């Protein structure tokens, strides 16, 4: 389970959303469950993603954040002249950040 240590450190500060966005956008490829978000059965190219913080809520033991993730889906054998074809894709997920350990879970919403 990945840990967002810097985001936890910046919790309850003005820089929390900026730090979280930065950590999400720089995660190791394959960490986010974007394969569950492909719309055309393609492959995920998460080498360059953009995260948007949609909402933040403070729970007793965790911080819950709804985020939007923009990424590229590679569609193969679509019958197009540009096969494989990169396509813009979007996914919303809930990020749950444990306040004690910084362990982070991702759930598609």
C-alpha cells in the first residue's frame, strides 16, 4: 500500500492540496487503479497524469479526498489509421489517507 507521507505532514495547512496533487501526479506508474477506468478496453498510459482535488473531508482516523485523474488510454486495433491511438481519459476516485501510518487506499467512484 503506498504512503503519502508529505501529504499527511501537510494536513491542516494551506499547502495540503498542492502537496497531495504533487504526490499523486508523481506516483510510480501502475500505482493508481486506472485500469478500472478505461472506457474503450485500452491500456493505461499513466506516465503523465493530472490530478484535480474535488473535495476533502476529515474523518476520525483518515483523510478522505475525492480526486479527478486525467490520463491517457491507448486504444489498440480500433480500425483507425493511427492505430494504436492515444485517447484522453478521466477517472474519479476516493483517496483514503490513514492519519497514523500515511498508508493510502484508492477506490474508484
